[in-house]
């Protein structure tokens, strides 16, 4: 019974966390659009793009872990 109560309390927080992490993945394109002008140095653009891609992969992995946690709490 305690686990059900804990899961019920965590659900809204986890939902917000899922939304934030999903937003970081979605915003990758928006962020890169800011570097699309010709005035942007090619080297700087490359460095920024590499870091954005890395962060996006990390956030994608984080989202998988969050979703797995949620699934394990619901099923048990």
C-alpha cells in the first residue's frame, strides 16, 4: 500500500520531468536554427552542433531511464 501512495505522489513530478527532458530534445532544432546564418563561423558552428548532438543523446538516454522507472513502478 505504501508503494502505491509513493507512486501516486511521484507521478506528477515524473510527468513534469518527462516534459522537460522531451523539450530539450525537441529544442535541438530550434537551437541549431540560431546558428544557421552565414555570419556564423564554420568552426564555432561545428563545435556547437557537436555539443548539442551530445546533449540530445544524453537527454534521450535520460528519458529512456525515466520511462523505464515509471513502467517498473506501475507494474510492481
